C-alpha cells in the first residue's frame, strides 16, 4: 500500500467486516476460518466456540479474538430452533515500513494483534458504541467514510488490543503464553519467539515479563527446566546428557552448571539424596496416600476439594497459595521435597522454591496407574505402588461382578459437571472419576462422548441445548455441594424441559456426585470414588 508524504500516518486500519452473525435455527454450523483478525462478542447468551479443537465458553460482555487463518466452529444443535447471535468486527492494520520523498510504503502488521483467546477487557459502553458505529458504516459506502473508519478502528484497537499490553496478570493471553512454555519446555524457546507470539518487541517483552512475573524470561525458563530435571533424576537412571535433552538443553554440562547455580548442588548430588520423608504437596494427595505417604503440608484450596481424603489429611497443615503468602507462614516445615504441578504461576513457583527442593509433575497427562508408579519411583516406594495397583484391580474386579447383571448390553454411562454459569462439562479419563468407568470397569460411553471427548483426550464444554446428543443411559451429574447449590440444581433439572426429555431422567438413572469429592481422581481418591459410583448404579436397580 502506497501513499504520498502529504498523508503521513504510521498506521492505517482497513475494515473487513462489521455486523451481526447468526447460527442455528435448525441449520448446521460448519467449520469456518477467520480470513482477517476477527473479534466476536455475544449479543444475548453465552456462546460455545471450538477454536482449533479447543472449546471455550464466550459469555456476554466478553470479547474473543481470532487471528487470521484460525479455524473455528460455533457449537449449536441443528435439531433445535435456537438462534445464536454475535457481533463480529474484522479489520487489518498496515504499518509504515518505508518512506521516500515521493511515497510512503505500508505493510501488513498482524503482530499488532494478540494471540487467540478471550481478551482481558470486557465490553464497556464505549466499546459497544464503537461496534455499533462500525456496523452502521459497514452497511453504507465504506469509501465515503474512510476517515471515520480510521478514527473508529483506532479507538477500538486502543481499547481492546493495546490495553492488552498493560493488562493485569489475569490476562488470558498471558496464561496461554505460560501454557505454551510449559508444554514446549523440552524444545527451543527464546525471548524473541515469545515476544512475537505476544505481539511485543523483544525489549518491551522483557520489561513486561519481569513486571508480570518477578523473573527475567531466561531465569524463569531455566528454573522450569531444572525442576523438570529433578523429576528425571529421582525417577530414572537416565544420564545427565539424556536428561538435558528431555528438558530443552542440548548439553549435559550446561544443565549441570544451571542446576548447580539454581539448587546449590550438582545433579549427581541431588540424585544421591536420602529418600524424602517430609513432603509438601500442592496436588496429587491421592497418589501419596495410596503409597502410605502422608504429606506434612498441603495446598488449602485443593484440600477443600478432596473431601474423600479428609480422614487421612485431618492433622496435616494447609496453606494458601493464591496470594503467595510470606515464608513465615510455613516456618518449621523443613521439607525434604516440594511436589507441585507444572502449571504453577511464576510468582507461585518462586515462592514454593523457598520451602524446599521443588519437583514439578505434569498434571492430568498420564494414565492414572502410571502416575502412581511415577510417584513410587520419586519417593522410593515402588513396591507399595505395585501393591496398591494390585489392590485397586481387585476392587475393580469386585465392582465388575456386582454390576455385571445390572448394566444391560448397549447401555451407556457418562459424567457431566454443571457449573454455576449453567455450562456443562464432559471430562476425559483424568478427572471426576471417569477413569473408573471406561478404562477400568469397561462401561460404554455415548458415541458423541467417545468421539468428541475420549478419542480427542480433551474436556468439552457444552450448552444445555446440546445435552441430548451427548446424553447417556446412565448420567452421573457432578455439582458443587456448597451453599445449597446441589439442592437448587436438582430442582432446576427437575423442571428443565431438556433434562426431562432425556431417557436417563425419565428412567431415574441420574446420579448426583459432590464436586468436592470428585474434583481430583488420583490414587486413594479414585478408589473411594469407585465405591460411590458402584453403589449408586446398584442402588438404582434395588430401588
């Protein structure tokens, strides 16, 4: 794009689309692709959108950004008459790339946009007005209103995109960046790569990252890699060179230097430490207790969602991680090891490292029994791990015998969690006791649950209108037991036209589970969840 020097500006905005989009009304919603940077915001209700295979619930007041080339699908039930409406704004930004006395040269600048996701800003009156005015000009002659379009898009860009660079730590783009780092820590990750992903120049990215996290980018990545290396040192006989390649370093000597710099000991010295006895845990309580290992302190929020483990955790100290409390709050613990999930925020990671040697473990990525074996190796309890697995298999065999004549051939079973925003989550094998039902008991899921959740190994968020196509003959309904939410949900379900139309409801085959008992499905918790699930299925036949 070329302009004369008489029109010197540093950015030019080009509107591609502005207006309402509608899906549903008995029509199938096909897979679509954003041709240009695209912003979507719901008009009347929460909209479920699957983006590159990941489903998000876009609520009223939220703005979703999709970069050019992103494929997405609006989740609507083609058998229903419901119409879903969203406002859509799409535009490109061109930046000044070169200038001479005769002309200005502009190039497409998509790096000005954020990464895919729900933006940290909500729709204000001003943003809503800008959407409306852009919709008006799009319906008329765009050429005649070029100056007005520039002004409107410039204002909108500042409010919904550039505000992102000063966003609070709750920015969804920030968390997507951290997730990317965690999932790709074994690969090359550079400051330049991440700055491009966030739409910043490298110098600004460094300042922004330290402000958000309290670390430099290179410090943070080094600590993640060293903490992951500790897991391999404790659970395998891999060489330092082999471990370095697993955590993103090509050279074992470099890993050794970083390891000594961060921990004060060499990798070999760390590997030869005595078996840990005093353990602080942020998660994985069920696995530790299955091995007969009681932690000395646990994270409070996760503990509150582990009611089935309360007898074993009754005298265990708890602490709040959310606010990163002062070190004095856990004085006297003298932890031999701190076990944490890899999804810790950078500030949480920095604080937990003060409590003792920190080892991070990937959350909800392993088979449940292989995870037990991993903790057996980490804690020097391999024999106990195998003994518990044999014990668990005996419990499964007993449950199969009890259910063999009660679940008819061809009947399906599934788990559905109802959130307080009325969205419904369907979980894969890693959560809410699902591991007991399918891999272990061998029960059958509905076809749509199999294809959309289990085979994709991902969780799925659906709307109430979609529930019939995912419904099972036997439906476990997970609901929070707090503040009488369980009672209110049961009443709402009993009056719901959608729920009342389901065979499971009509045949009294809906079974309610407390979220606080089924949040984590690991080790001892999984075993106790099995008893509840089996009793509910048998109770249905006996009633």
